[in-house]
C-alpha cells in the first residue's frame, strides 16, 4: 500500500508541475488555462500528501498504513473532484 501511496504522492507533485507549465503557456498565448483555484487545490494537496507519505514511510505498523491509505484517499478525491466532476 505504501508503494501505491508514494507513487500517487509523486504523481500529484508531477501534476502540479505540469499544471504550472500549462498555466504559464496559457498566459503567454492568451488562451484559457488552469485557473488559480485549480492550481491552489493541487499544490496544497501535493504538499499535504508528500508530508503524509514521509510520515507513513517512517512509521511502522497500522498507524503508518492508515496514513498511507489517507494519502490514497486524498489524491483520488482531488483527482475525482477536479478532473471528473
């Protein structure tokens, strides 16, 4: 489970990087791009899940596993709300 949660946390960081690039390009060409709200939600989520993942990796037992599960839930929730709804 921790491998999956770590991959999702890293993917969220990469997604934030991609959204920032898309935002800058959209500003330069004058087209609509990701809004500030989208960038903010993804960036905050990325920070929270990376911190939680570090904690999960360093904490053995059910507490670490629960935090890793929380990382999965947070990433899936943000991706669902921001990209599918």
